[in-house]
C-alpha cells in the first residue's frame, strides 16, 4: 500500500511540473516524497551489483549514493521533466548506474596506478585486468539495450525487483516484464556470448 501511495503522489508532482508554478520546489518535494523508494533502489543496486564499492577503500554507503543521485536528479530535472512514474524511476535508475560506474572506473584507475607504482614490470605490460575490460563491455551492452528491454533488465536483474514490482514501476503487466527481460537476455547473450556473463547464464526463463 505504501508503494501505491508513493506512486500516486509522485505522479501528482510530475503532473504539477507541466503547470506554470516554479519547477524547483516541486522537484524537491517530489524527491523528498520518493526518497524511501530511491533509497531502497540505491541499496539494492550497490550491495547486489557493486559490493566492492561498499568495501575499503571506497566504503560507499547507500545514504551517500542516495545523496549523489538526488543531486544528479535535481540537475537533470531542471532540463527534462519526466511525465510518468515509469519515466521518473527510469531516470533515477540511469543516474544510479552512472554514479556507480563513475566510482567504479575511478577505483579501477586508482588500483591500476598503484599497481604501476608497485610493480617492477614495464608499464606497457601493466595495463589492468581483463576483468575490468569485460565488466565495462557488459555495462556498455546493458546501456545499449532498447529502452524497454534495458528498463526490465535494470529493475529485475540489477535492482533486484520481482516481476510484479517491476511491472508496477513500468505500468505494464508482469508477463510483459518477463517478455522484455527475456529479450534483453537474448540480446546480451548475442553480444557477450564469449564472456558468458553471470546475469545471462543464470537466467533460464522461457519467453
């Protein structure tokens, strides 16, 4: 019931953004009302898919990620106004991934720099691990999925939602979420079959 109320209230704020009232107070009120769901999404994404960022040396916490994502959304929504709850949470998911990917890349760069400083082999032979390269390939492949498939994959496989929960966010049926998820996995398998990514390999859901 709480999620249903959140969805309804968020939609009212989004509707208000189409009026003549100043946008900034409406956006801040919207984010304040959606903060619990945003925090849950941040925590799921951080601890399920980026656990190394929660460990030293980064020690990222869900509250810190939420703060960064809220700042991103404040800036983004000055330029673009989502019209539906689906679009709003899709925008939030995108900025969560961008923030975490930026932090992961920075951590990779720091580790590579430390490895170069400490290693006795020439720098040309210390360009970083293949795991980092493969991870970046996976992230790029996910970002390049068609919008519907990317949203379904992000909510279910990255955010950890059930099909019913994802369907509520997207405003579609659970069966539609299942079909879109299956299509996303087929596309990722075609692009990343040589890597056999865990996200694809463990899902055997029929179309």
